[in-house]
């Protein structure tokens, strides 16, 4: 596997490959890799000729300084996992390489950012779009792979790519879960064994929501979810929303959309987790 730390070196390597007509698949990450990330690498491996993974903990997308400081980092282990997954190129840039003039861009995502993560993490999606756009400029991929785990982020990236007419195809990939149902996340590393067990409440609740969507109203389900979380003293609900899959606007009735997803965010001890489940589409 080739490893690069500078923009000029990775460009020098990738540009001739691109010019020769080979297809580049790209998986942007913040490291502390797990099977969720590796599933994206595998999808890219299947679809494209050269697989590139970036590892960059992007300060611009952290609205909480403690979250940034405590974000898990283990580059040696990440490199090992990428080698096993048959990744071709890893890009591990410094902040200076990504943001040489520390400029932030301002994106307008309209209604997509006025809900859920957009509400609770001000500036987060602007930071995500800034880094994804910059990484796309550097890597110039044909395909880029994103997890459905961060569903709102996926829609934001779709919109940015479409609005800016970037020549990249965005490929969504399914959520990878632990055996107990907990969605894999780098932040899970910060949970104790007890907290990891308690954190399954997010997935357990989403499963119950899906079953109840067959007979209960949207309002009844929201009350049910709040009650579930009130009973558990380890897990604090931040939001639960039943929304249209494309506009992300909250639904009052099932009949108001044909494509529905339930999204949840909750705190388990000091760690904030998100999860979601498609209810029907
Ligand atoms: P992150 O390193 O958390 O920024 O994630 C990098 C990419 O991996 C994003 O596209 C995430 O949506 C994706 N990802 C993270 N966790 C999972 C998971 N459990 N299943 C599938 N994709 C994931």
C-alpha cells in the first residue's frame, strides 16, 4: 500500500493513473477504523481499479472541542487494517496540507441542515462539506463511498456534489453493526463494556419503531420512544425524528411520505451516538 502525507505527492501518484483511464474509488475517513469503514473499502475494491482511503480528523466539523480532543486515533492499527483490506493508497495529511490558508467555505444546504445533526451540531455540515470538497479536489475520484450510518451527512454530500457539478459518483453503503446491534462507530471505543451494552437501546428502539409503524401513529411512536429512554438512566435521548428520506423534514402522518426513515441521537455517558433505520421506501 502506498502512503502519502502531502497533496503534491498523492497528486503526482494519482494523476497518471487517472489519465490512463483507470477508475479511482475513494473512502474518506477520520481513522480509528472498524468494520464499517472496511466495508466501504471492500465496495470500492469491487467497483474500481485503485482504492484510496484518507485519514484526517477534520477540526472544522467538530462543534465540541472535547469531542475533537478525545476522538480516538491509532494510525498504526489503521494502516494494518487497510493493508489487510487490500487498499491501494492511504492519504494521511496534516491540517496544513488540507487547509493551507485556513479558509472555510460557506455552503447552503437549505432545509437539509435545519434538522437533527444540523440543529444540534451548528457548523458541522459546513465543516464536512469543506473537507469533502477539498479531498475530492486532491484525489479526483470517480466514485466516493459513504455510510448510511451518517444518513444526513450522505444527503449533504450528495447535494454538494450535485450543486457544484463535481464529477464524482456518491455510493451509499449499508450500516455495519456489532453482534448486539450497536452501529459500529469510532466513538464506541470510548464506551465502557457496560455502556456498550446500554447503547444497544438505540438499535432496539429503532427495531420497535419499525414494527410499530405497522399499527401506531407517528405521534404515538414518538411518545413511545421518549418513554423508552426515560426508563434508562444510562442513555439520554437527544432527538428522535421520523422524516422523509429525501427532504429530511419531520412527518406528522405516515401518509405524508412514501420514503420514511427514523433517525436517533443519544448520549451514552460522555459519548454522543447516532443511528437510523429506513421504515419504508
Ligand atoms: P468517519 O470516520 O466516522 O468519518 O466515517 C467515515 C465513513 O465511514 C463515513 O462515510 C461513515 O458514514 C462510514 N461509516 C462509519 N461507521 C459506519 C458503519 N457502522 N457502517 C457503515 N459505514 C460507516
